[in-house]
């Protein structure tokens, strides 16, 4: 067992961990079997929680390497398995066990677990999702990174002891601390066959330690169980539905007074397993068909553009040397000015306003054709920008599918999907 409270960074500074770690680093198969059998036996007991984290060479489980698997115990011991040298059979048994696996932003870790072992643990507690549920907020500003949540909830933080006293101002130290954290986070990406140094192992162990992830989970669990009506004093740790007493009074008529966020969290943790599989399985994509569709969209885009400019040039005074209306059809301001000059009095050139004008203003055929050509042009422009060549660039080189990223808990109350949308 290696005990550590700090790690030496690549800059020569000392990164002070938020708690002491006590880890066992394992890359020998015989020792791994012994440790995994102990973990599996313990996992079959009721109410057992293991912390889970992985280190990898990148962000894509199909292309990048799984380096280490960290398992933390509530008794404050951490196992770090060097997966590069180990067999997978007992890991499959461990991740199929009935215990709870807790972690921060587990979606990433589970994507590698699912890829390598074909299973996703049945019982999960994601402190990242829990924090966003409790705060009722969106993903912004890095406030939900594990070190930020540890600092907010526990008052513990990573600290830096500078190797250069002359640079020890608070601003300089913060800058160097941010660089040190980024260095530690990215140091595994550069590691493929090399040995891990003590700083990397200590940094990996702290993410599954009792002093960080377990303490955060217990703190969050209390907040998730507290009824809404008892949490109005603490906006930072409770999702407050109503802003005024009147609104809250009205709300409590509709909802039970003891309603809390625990059922929501359980639902999100269950849905997390679905999200991991959705992202991993991806969406089939026919590149040849897409190319044909994009070519057709591009063709219609140019046709509508030419039609609109040619129609507009019949009455618009400013023309190019080729006799075409001298405006940019992508500019709402220029189009609106041109419309007013030729006698088409609309308040704006949005699709909503132009469609209303077509329905209600009894326009002459010339204006109808002009508006329809502009709407057709803009529709093709939107299709091309949203689903054109950029979409085909996101097709995975190995699976030939799209693998969008899904975010679960947003302040809009729904999921969102990006890369691509």
C-alpha cells in the first residue's frame, strides 16, 4: 500500500491533494486475481459501494487505449489496475456484481467498460449528474468538475506549493495550479507503454478516495432526500422551483409537501446506462446517399439564389455589372432595405413574417414569387450548413456511424445532443 498526500508535477511544483490516498498499484496477473476475487466477494454483500474511474489515452473507446481501472473502497483504499498487462475475465464478473458503482461523469468511464467487457454495472450513482440535479443548472463554467464539487461541498481543494518562491503570488499560483491540473489530466494521453510515475498514480487514486468521491456522494444524498420546502434557504444546494412565496404556495397545492429529488436522481442514473449504449451504438449513416442529397441541396441552393437575385433586379435600382441585384441575400438588413425600395412593405424578413405576408397581404404574383424564391434559398442554405459536408466529417472512421454526445440534465428539463446536433 502506497500512501500519498501530494504529487510532483512536470513543472517541478508540488500538487497537494485534497486528501490522503492509500493505493495498491497492480500490474501482475496473479496479484490482480487475488484483488479482484476479494472485490467480487465483497461486492455481493448488501449496501456495498465502489468508486470507479479509468485513465485512457484519449476520448474514444474504439480508437484509444484503456490504461488503468481505479476501484476505490469506502474504507479508504484504492486499487489501481494497469489493464495493459491484465486479463478481462474477472473484471467482467466484478462489473456484473450487484454492488453500487459511484463516479463522477460516469458516462465516459462506462463507455470504456462497455467496450472492453460488454457489460454496464446495474447500480450506479453519478456525482456529476447528482450535482446538476440538485443545483437545477446547466453545464457551464467548469463548476461541475470533480475538484470544483469537492471544494464547494467539502471545503477541500487541490493546492500548489510552488518550486519558485519568486512566483508565489496568488495569481501566479492559481495559473500554475490550473496548468498543473491540466498536465496531470493529460499526462495519461501521452502514456502507452511507459511506466506510470508516482504523481500519476496518486492523482488517479484521489478521484476514487473516501475523502473525495465518497464524501461528495454522502453529502449529495442528504440533499436529494430533503423535501423542497426545507431547502429554500440554500439555493446553491437545492433546486428551487418557485421564486416568490405566492408561487411556492400555489406549487405546493399541486405537489406533495415532502417531494424530493431522489426519485429524479434514480431515474437519471438508470437512464445513464441507456445513454452510454446510445452513444456507443451510434446511428447508421450512408455516405454515398448523403453525398447525393448534399449535391442536390447545393444545386437547389444556387438555383433559388439566382432566381431571387434575378427577380429582385427587375425592380431594384442597384445592380452589378452583370445586371443582377447588388445585395447579399444572406443579409436580412440588405434584403429588407431592397424590399422597401421596390414597394414590398414587410416589418422584417424572417421566415415567419414572410410566410404571414404570403397568407394575409394579398400580394401580386411578382412579390409572391420573390418571397418564395428567398424562402427556398434560405431553406437550402440552412439544410446545407446543418447537414452538409460537416456532418459527413463526423462519421466514425472505424464504425462508419455517427456517435453523437448526449447530455442528460439541463436547465431546460430535457436532454440535448451534439457533435452532431
